[in-house]
C-alpha cells in the first residue's frame, strides 16, 4: 500500500509517480491518468455509484432506468463472485462467454438512453460517465488477472479520508510527505495481517541499532507464510 503526496491534481503528478510504467492501471475517471503510459482499466464500482445516486435523486418520480442499470451491473458482479477462487484462465474464458454479452447489452441500452434522458440530471450524468469511460470499463475482460473494480484501492484510501479532518491545520509539504510514508508502512503492515503496534515497535528497536538492513524490516518480510 503506497501513498504519495503532491500539492495539486495536475496530471503530471501521476506521470511522475508512475515513471513510465506501461502495464495495467485500474483507475477512476480522473483525467490526469490519461497522460500516463499505462493501459487504463475502469472501475465498475464508480460507475455503479453514479446510478445509485441517480436512484436516490429520483425520489417519488420513480427510478426505472437507474434500477435497470443497477440490476444489469449486478449481473456482472455475480459472475465475478463465481470466479473469485478460479484460475486466471477460467476467469478470462468465463468473462468472454458470459460478461461480454452483458456488456454489449448494457452499452446498447446506454447509447439509447443517452438520447432519452436530460444530460444534466443525475441519471444523465451516470449514463454519460459510463459512455465516456466505456473502453476502460470493458477492459477488465481482457485478462483474468484484472478485477472488475478497484475497491482494494478504495479501502486503502478510507482510513486517510476518515482521519483527514484531524489534521486540517497541517500546512507543510514536509508533514504531508511524512504522513504518506507512515501510512504506507502502517497500511502495508495491516494488509499483511501484522500486529501494527508490535511491528512498529520492532522497527523502531531495530532502527536504533547500527548497520541495520532496512530491507529486512519491510512489512511483507514479516507476513505469515
């Protein structure tokens, strides 16, 4: 779990952080990622969230179209649930057989609905988001290694989002960079099922010794095998 601090949302921040990386990168709709060399994979959790907002916004007017989209997206997720413990090859083949037809149906519905729904409504925005992101949203079917969404990254961000109100007073880049380092260490330790307090104390004890091999203190070195 790696955190990094930049003082703006400029696309160059993502470019600098990735340093020429050209593999898969699962992202939300932030345009800055388009400047990288990575092959971008969309996130269906973000797309689904747009329709959930549209359904809530519809109120008593009814949310038939939003419900249709949500039910169709849920079918894609059911397939992924069935594939959870399957091999990479099985995931790929099953997506080709079952997911692609569903995606084709959804795309047809989106293009038709875009002509029927006002673009400035919540539903219109949800539809347009999917259409704008479609190529990236469909790419998870290209490789069994890929996921339908980037919820793992979302969960890794959650502790920071919940806590950030506690440090609105922080006004230095040095402090922000220090926070990024600490979050990287702590969240990686949690991801490896370590006791974070004991791990931190072990690191502090070892770092106080001369000639320490820092590589041996990385969280995954302590993970259960």
